[in-house]
């Protein structure tokens, strides 16, 4: 069974094209799950008219928590696959098929396949490689990466069974990076399926400065929680960000990183305990 999970914070008018794209993607034996963080009555009514679709109304619990809540309500099987999808992704006719083909090919040739994403293009087709971490391109079409954004992922059940889901402590932004790093530490390799593409405009930097600060805090925490030399990695991430901000005369980003660092240290005790629980693999309250 394939579970296509959309975590939404938009209107039905904005969401409907994506729902239609999923329905026309050629998927067989699948269920579409729509987690509605906005609680839009029009989405609930619209989803009623769509086959194989389940609607979940919610207050805004964030992106990762929305996905966790969906899979916690599903009766899971060993061969289940999950698409994790943002509400503003634009699929093309080949996206889903190419990602599924990549999954099958990688499963045959890689011991532990982590998350698989497509290539992310802007609305005018410009590649957005700046959002990956340590991207290694390959002519075989499977690009290795430490991190790829969760705007669209394909993951199997065994991944969540071993790695767990998104950390509830991350409301929004950085939750995907933390999960990618955690998977890598457990021996999984994350990939970009280069033959699959979607259009998605990443909203970075966030228009809301408070959210921007939280984003930088979460990115610092992601480095701290999951790397072998956490203090070195987190410090390197901060220094690199500050140096780039100074070079580009980007005062707002400089301020967001500084305040994000303050927020990180304000939660340092919590993050340290969380790191220890992740190392002991006790932080798995995501799946039944």
C-alpha cells in the first residue's frame, strides 16, 4: 500500500490542483491522506468528493507533527510506502513514477535506502541545489546527499520503524534536516532521484522574522543532535552562516542566526537530554 500524505496549511482552492495531480499520477493501490493544519471547512468538503482520500482536521501542529499524527492512525504493513508532501508542490506527470522506479532500483543496489526526493525546480525551471547538504551528483541518476528538503519525500515503512518520525520538538523548519541527519547516523543513505522533478518555491528566508529565528535555532539543533562532533558541527554551521551574512551585508539573517543561537542555548539542557535519548534510541514515540 502507498500512503500519500499531504500536510496542508492553505485553502482548498490552493490545495485542489495538487490533489488532482496525485489522482492523475498513475498510482495504484494508494490512499491519499490530507492533514489540514488550517482547519478549512472547504478542504473537508472538497476531499469528500475525492476517491481514496482521508481527511484529518487539526489545529496547527506544524509539518512534521502533522505527518506523525497521520501515520500514527494508520494500520501499517511491512511493504507500505509513504510520500511526504508539502501543499504547494507542483507535480508533473512523471514525478511519482520516476520516484517509485528510483526506489525499486536503489532497494536492489543499496543496503539501507533513506529518504528519496526529486529535484526541486523553481516555477521557471531553475535548479535549487542550495537547499541540499553535501550533494554528490552521479551519472546514474541517483544523487547522494546528507539532506534533502521534505517538500516531497518517498520513504518506506522500514525507515520509520528504525529511524522514527519527525521530532515533535520542531514545530516547523529544520525538522526534515534533523530526520535526515538521524537517518544517516543509523547507516541510511539519502538520495535525490535526478530524473524526477517538481516545481516548488522554497520560502527562504521566511517573511516572518520570528519564524526565521526559530528556523535557524532548529538548524543549529539538527547539527547538535545527530553528528559525531556535535559542538564542532553546530559551531561550524553558525560561523558559516554569520560569515555569509556579513559577506552579503544581510543584517536580517545575521540577526536571525544570533537570536537562533540564543534560543538554542536557552533550550540547551533539553537538547542535550534529547541527544542522549536519540543515541540510546529511546525517542521513538512516533509509530504504534
